[in-house]
């Protein structure tokens, strides 16, 4: 409880991730598109695995 250093690192790690999303407006759409591509690829992979098992 007497070590304030342990409480400071977590916010420092979270702030870099949250700041880029607010500062550059072009970063958010890119992240969303990346997530959509990942989800589409994962769905295709699941469908391929299901078809192979059937």
C-alpha cells in the first residue's frame, strides 16, 4: 500500500492505447476495419473447419 509506483504503471499503459483513438480520427476506422477483417477471416476459418468435419 505504501508503494505508489505500482499504481502509476497501469494508467500509463492504458493511456497510450486510449489516447491514439481520441487524437487521430483516422486510427479508429482502421482499427474497426482490421477487426472486421479478422472476424470475417475467423468466420471463414470456422466454416471451413465445419465443412471438413461434415
